[in-house]
């Protein structure tokens, strides 16, 4: 499988990332995710568990997207799968 390089990504911007709302428990019940940086923040700082298969895949995918090896859409899809695994509801945000 060939890896397509898409170039270094500014992971703090949101122009290439369709926003999501994660409905989580705890103090931060709703978390808006609009960029790869916010994906990383949600996975590292706010995720309820750190041992699921989809969670680990999402962390790796997010890093690959930040490095520009894959598109932000792939990281977004991985985040959605990890959320499903963890029982976190995901709401697509229209902007």
C-alpha cells in the first residue's frame, strides 16, 4: 500500500476539517472538534479510555495527518470510529 504525501498541514486551522461535536460525560460534556489540533486534544486530554483498538488507531492516524502523510478527512473518520468504540455520540456540525 503506497502512502500519499499531502504535505505539511497546519494542524491548528480548520479549513480542511469538517467540524464535529463530541457528546462526552464528565465536566466537558460537549466538545467541538474543528481541526487536527482539536482531534489530538480530544484524544489525549479528554478521552474516557486509552486502550481501545480504534482509539489507538485514531491517535496514530491523527499524527500521520498532522505530519501531512494523509488527509485530515482520514483522521476525522478514525476519530468517529474511536468515538463509537468508546460510546461517545458524534454530531456533525454544519457551518
